[in-house]
C-alpha cells in the first residue's frame, strides 16, 4: 500500500470547512457552494466524501441524493448516534454512517473498509490512511504530521492529532475541557489532569501554527488565552491574537473581537467599532455574525438604519441555517416581539430549529401541534416531536409525552411507557411529575401498586413544593399537561 486515500470533507450544504470560497461575497449562495464542491471533486478525485450532518440532520437525505446524481464517489456520513435518519441516509446512497464526535481510529477503519469494498482509487496506506487540507496546511493523522506551505513540518503526538482531527471536522466549534475529555477518553470517564495536559499541548500546537500566520490557530489561541484553558489566562494576549486573525479577514475572529468591544473587554466599550467588525463577518457569510448584530440593534446599542433592523439580521442568519437565529425568530414571531405576531411563521422556524436537533424547539413545535397553533392540529406529530425532545432529556417533553401515552392521544395507549417517561421527568426534579409518579404507584397503573413508593414520591414532591403535596392522592387523569389535553 503505497499511497494515501484522498478525502473530501463537506457540511450538509456542501460547503467546505476552511474552503477558498469562505468569506468571498456571493460564494455563499447555494448554487455557488455546490459548484465549488463538484469542481473540487473533479480536481481532487477523492476516494471518499465525508459529509457532516451532525447539525442539520433533516437536510441530509437531499444532500446525499444531490451528490449521488453527480458522482459515484462513496459517501461517509458523520451524524449524531441518536439521529433517526441514519437508515434514510443509507437508502439515499451513503456507504456508511459514523457517530459524532469523530473518532480517528473508527474513521480510519471505516474509510479503509469503504475503499476496500468499493475498490475505488489507490490502495489504502496503513501509515497514511487519510489527509486533510485547510488554511494552506496539510494534516496527516496517520503520521501525526502537519505540513506548512513552505515545506516546514510539525510533529504531533497521537492525542494532538486526534484532537486536531476533531477541530478540522468541526471548524466553528470551540471545545471546552469537558468536551475534549469526552472526545479523547469517552463519556464514562471524568476529566482530569490527562485531559488538561492535552489542552496544554493543543495550546502549544496553536502557538506554533499561529506564529506561522495560520489564522485558525491565531483565533483558537486567542480563545485559549481568554478562557485560561491550557494556558495562564491573559485577556490582553487573547485580544492580540484575535486582532492578528482579524487582519487576515477571519470572520469568526471579527465576530469574537467585535463582541469583546461590545462588552468592553477589548479596551473601552465601543459599540460602533464592534458593529463594524461584525458587519464584515456577516458580509462574508459567517452565520453567527448577523445574530450578534441583531442583538446590538435589539438592545438599543446601535441606531437602526431601518425599521426592524434586528429582525432583518435574525432572519438573514436563520435563513443561513443558524440555530440560535431560528429560535429567536420563532419566539419573536410567536410573541409579536419586534414583528407582527405570526404563529404560522413561528411554527415554521421552530420546525427548522427542531430539525437541527434543538430540544426546546422540538418541545414547542409539539405543543403547537397539540393546540393547533400555527399548524393544523395533529396529535401524532405532537407525540413525534415530544419524543425527540424527551430523548434528549427535556423534562417537560418527558412529562407531556407521558400524558399522551397514558391517554392514548396521538399514539397507542401505553401506561408502562408513560410511567417510564414520567419517572425520568420526576428524577429531574419536575414536581408535577413526582406527584404523578406517586399517583401511578398508588393506583398501580403502568407499574405494580406500591403505597410505600407512592408515599416516597409524594414526600419528594413535598420537599420541593410544600407539605400539601404529601397528602394529595389524586387520580392521574386529574392533572393536565399544558398543550397535551
């Protein structure tokens, strides 16, 4: 095996992380983004295309079909392990799916298997199974090597290479220490000195790359100094590194530095200077930027050039797929804040946010289907969205899903499953759920009757709400969930 596999990474809209089109006006249009993607396929002849659907699962199937119509290069999908669309991705034409966050060992093994089975391209090298190109650098995880455009190299440890793979795969994400610990050691391990050591080494790599003029590294090093992760906290040094990244036009650095100016952390508080930087980032197509600009308008820090300037900014970001903007727009439309109340528009934006996996939006969309607010009343749809939110741990969704299951509204009646969901909500401290778990134990509904456990749950509810809860022995159907009648 004498050569490396060529991999092309792209997001759900087919934009390339760190690609040449980022920051160029007009290049963020869907037709331009797709043209750039397929042009890159033609020029680089990749062996595998890796598509990251971890933030927008609903768009995945159409994206795969779009790619399939133009090329037969195998597709590997990166997605959340809980995404129900995995099977749809395979049906649409994905060779395989792998869970986010990306594990370099699993990624290598999966890519080797795809290339071996499909028989495409060059043989896979055991030393260099893949490579990444970003910001003028070449990254070779299999060799723990980073190459600069001038031929200079940096040797990385295995942990550094694994961490960098994660950063390259998710270029707009800023990892906390706990996230890094989970990435490297798994969710079942606590984050200790080993994880801190990795952050320190990552800071050392960032420093080397930043001093060579790599804007991404300058940005990340600035964040580390601002947060004190892996280095002694030094806000002045953090701002200085952000400014260097701003000098080369990095839109994330422009947004971050702008917000520092708005908060008075980059010198004297200067909203106009902040707005100037954030506008530059917004004009280059960085979705979070118009959200921050909208905040400055809505909070009265800037004079609005037109009526509804804040909503205009939020809408631009929401249409570009920014989750925060979609949530804001949905709530503003629902409550009539800054715009005429429009429940149909609210439902549309809640759906877009829900399809990106936001548990709060999923809950609200379910409640709207329950009441017919902005949508045609549909209890089956309400159950579907309550379930998705509940599976992510939203205690109110867990409670309302239990109500639907207990009553058989929008789904087959299932007292046992209702009991399980109500317990999950109760264990998260929802007093009404705690009382009703007591009711279910007392009545023996969905669980064997047990007056001792019923009393224990009433006591738990009483501790949170008041002594009256301990003596309430109400029937389960006497309590209603908002939006779940």
